[in-house]
């Protein structure tokens, strides 16, 4: 009967270690199960966009030309 008791003890120990690992993994933010089950928080970025409008350079006015006489 001592073999049966050792088998049960090993089984219970493995079960407790498995459950503890799952609980720790659900509470650790670097674990895959945590990332998969917990909703992701939205990333808030405070950036502003500046639009620069370039005005064309003013064109010089053409000089008035005196009418030419034949």
C-alpha cells in the first residue's frame, strides 16, 4: 500500500504545482495567458499634427512698356 500512497502524493503535488503555475501566469503581465485573456488597454497618444501651407512667392509686376511707334 505504500506504493499507492506515494503515487497519490506525487499526483497531488503535480496537480498543485500545475494550478499554482496557471494562477501565477494569469497574474503576471509578461505571460502569454495574461496577454491572451486580459483586455488590452488602449494606448493614448497626445500628438498634434501641424500642416504648413506654403504661399507662392509674389511675382514681380511687369514693367509697362512704352508703345513703339512705326
